[in-house]
C-alpha cells in the first residue's frame, strides 16, 4: 500500500502482470473493454495505451508507462499539430476524464496539461483563420438623451432620477458583437495558457509564439466571464471548431480550478492527475505522417479503399510506395510476419494501386498488376535519426521479401525538469 493509501498496479506497454498481481486483479472482478483500464485485457496484459486509470475508485489504480524510456509524447503531439489535422484524425489519440476524481500517483513524470494546451491552440488557430464569430449580447448603459432597448427602471431611479440627471436614461439592449461569452471564454483560457506556458516555454517555444499570436486576435474581446456564464454557453454543432474549443476551454479552466494562480505546476501537482489515456499506436501514426509531410508533398494519409486502409500512400513520378507505421521497436531485430502479410495485401489491392496511379502503359484506368510496389515499415528506433530529411526511406531491405524495406525513427525524449 502506498503512502496515499492507494494501491497501484504499475506496468509498461505490451507487458503482462506477474502471477501475484494477476491474482489480486482477478479478485477485483473487472469488466474489460478496449479503452477501460487502459486496455487491460482479461489475461491481465496491456497493449499500446499509456496513462493512469481507476480500477476501484479511490482505492486502486493502474498506471501504464511507455515502453520507450523517457518518451516525450507531448513533443510528438506538438509536431503532429504543425500539420493540419481535422478532429477525426485526433479522435481517439487521447482522452482525459475530468469528470472522475483525481489520482495521486507515486511519480511526477506524467505530463498531460501540455497535451490539452497544444490541442486547444490548434483549434483556436483554425477559428481565427475563419474569423471570430459574433453573437447578440445584452449590454447595459446610461445613455444620453436617447432610449435603446428597454429602460431598466431600478437603475434609472437610482442613478438618474434620484441624482436628478434628467438627460440620462439607463437602458438594457442587445448588440451584435464579437465580445460574446464564447469568445470571452476562449480569451480567458488563452490568458491562463499564457501564464502556464512560462513553465515550459524553453522546451516548446513554438507554443509560446502561437499562443501570443492567437491572443492578438482577441484585442477587442474582454476576458471577464463568470462561472454561470461559462456553464450556460452552448454552441451550434455547425461551428465544429468552436464547439470543441469551448468544451476544451471548460476542461482546462476546470483543470486549473478556475484560478490563474494554479497555473504554476509544482512537482506535487504532477503527482495529482485526472485519469487519462494516450493511444500510442495512433499518436505514432500521426507523428510519422508529420515527418513524411515535411519531406513529401504527394502523400495521402489513411486513404480508405473499401475494407483496407493503408497508413500512407506516397506517389510521384519516381515513387510509388505503400508505407505503414508500426509502433513496434522489436522491428529493429525481428521481422513481424503479420505486418508483412498486411502490407502484401495492400500491395495487391487494385483500389490502392489505382490511388498510386499504377496503370498499364497507355491507360489511365486499367491497373498494371505486373507492377511490384515498394512497401516500407516505419518503426521506432532509439538509435536512428529523429527526422527523414536527406534519408532514403528504403535504407534497409527486409531479407527474403521483394521490395520490402524498413526505416527506423528515433522518437523525442522527455526533459523531466519541466
């Protein structure tokens, strides 16, 4: 039992609990599902989710750590957001259960607040590019010799009649303005982030720049908004980015306890976190795409071809390649036959070959089924390069397989001092 009286079950990705822990876990009568308990399976092994979650609320929790030492999943996410992703790409990459009680963990090396911050800034960037929305807001003002909207009798008597200001009329009226509650909420959240970002600006300077740039678009918007106004904000589903940004604003402000003083993250604060998960397999796919997109223009991400969805299709005059991102460090030394079979199926799929523009000579419709497509597995490798610049994706041939290659990518490592 830990000092905080919580029982913890700590494990790394793709591991299995020992027999003693299995017996203890079996007594909890857990109901297993893909995301619940970080993907804990009925045989008490885990897969590619990392994070923390309650097993028994306020009694015991599970913590799944990255299999790659000091993995900086925040840096991976930041790089992903440099490439335009819509919400469907980000869906399922992570989730934070702010409606559940926080867990006091035994270590302070979890970083989830930056995850929320970078996602929020990306949403706001999309919003300002489209232009801040306006809405009708109520405004009260002591007008000079004119009536607008309705007279507020209580204030008219107190401020004007008693004070013998016969030229003034206190009115309440509606005004179409960008200074609406939803924009005030976004600005308030940006100011919270401005305060918080000072603690990690050295590590992620691009976030500081983006946050300052986003604030400049809210110059005419107030940051004054009370708790009841925040609760009452409802956004039409037609405004997808606004709806998501407002929900995320509420989560961030709640995470900071609605107090800007709470944005200074101390070591003890890192130990007290809401349950959350990060799907490392999905995050790795997005991270690899961000690297590929920086080097290659003609690339498609998860182009659906009926039942088969390859991760990436790279096509140009001199390149016709099917690429799959596999979050499996063991690819460094071992061939994973199930991955070879998967890519072989992609390479035989006529729809995929058509997307790659592999046609017979003098035809732009009939697929050339004699063409052998290059297939590449990209996997994490701590001894490799962190980017794809000036690298040949086909740098390492997979033995005994025609036109099959592998390419290792070194993932960023975390600085635990921030």
